[in-house]
C-alpha cells in the first residue's frame, strides 16, 4: 500500500480538496483498505461517509449536525425525504 506522506501545506489545509492529487489518492486508498479490512466490502462507503459527517460538525465547532435531504433520488429513482443526524457521544 502507498505510504501517505503530507507536506506542511497539506497538513495545514482547511480541506482535503487542497491536497495534491497524489496525496489525496493515497489517503483514499489507505482509508478504503482500512475500512474494507474492518467492515467488509460496503464498510468503506459507510465509514467514509460517517467521517465526512463528523468532520462537518467538527469544522462548525458543533457537537451535532443535521442534514435534510428533501426529494432525494438514487439512480434516477425518487427515494423520498431523509434526515441525517450525527452527534458526539
């Protein structure tokens, strides 16, 4: 597996999107492997989504965040309204 080595600028960046493509790719590979090992094939998606939601709350200096998805669709099919809440324990 590729080793993730970040520059000072990447460490200081406010967003992963500011990282070099190579570093971002290595992070995705590292997280995917870790999650697949721990949770199986679908675990990577679930765990990465959870980390992104926690990061959303953390960056807002909040202990929780709620996201409303109204009129959501998947694969072009309507799947209804959803509310997603993440809360610090």
